[in-house]
C-alpha cells in the first residue's frame, strides 16, 4: 500500500519567515523587562501624553524602551534610570 502525504501538511514553515519569529512590540509581561525606575517613569509620563510604544529586545544586547507622545507623535527612549531621552539615534519604522 502506498501512503500519500500532503506536501502542505508536512512542509515546515520557511526558516526565513520573520513574521513567525516576531515578538510583540510590547510584551504581555513588560514590567518584568523594565527596571523599577522605568516603570515609575512610564506611569508618570502617561500624565503628559506619553505611552509605552515598544520594547526592543535584540539578542545579546541591552533592550531599548521607547515611548511615544500621543499628541505630538514624537518618540523618546527611556533609559535604565527612567530618564526620557528626546534626542536619540533610534530609527523608527513606520
């Protein structure tokens, strides 16, 4: 007896499919990725129209926390001590 296998059912996902490996911009447990100072700064910044936009988590590098001002659409980096860095060299993809 011959067995017929569907190529679709047995084919693995392409290795270079970045969407399958992509992490969400803001992790569900984002507070575990941030320092206490960063969490406090985010809470304070929310009073001035800033909100957490994303947390970059590159392999073998320090994570980068980015906030966005909902009024002006400007971005700021949040350092480990909870300081907003308005002049940064981040490249933001739209």
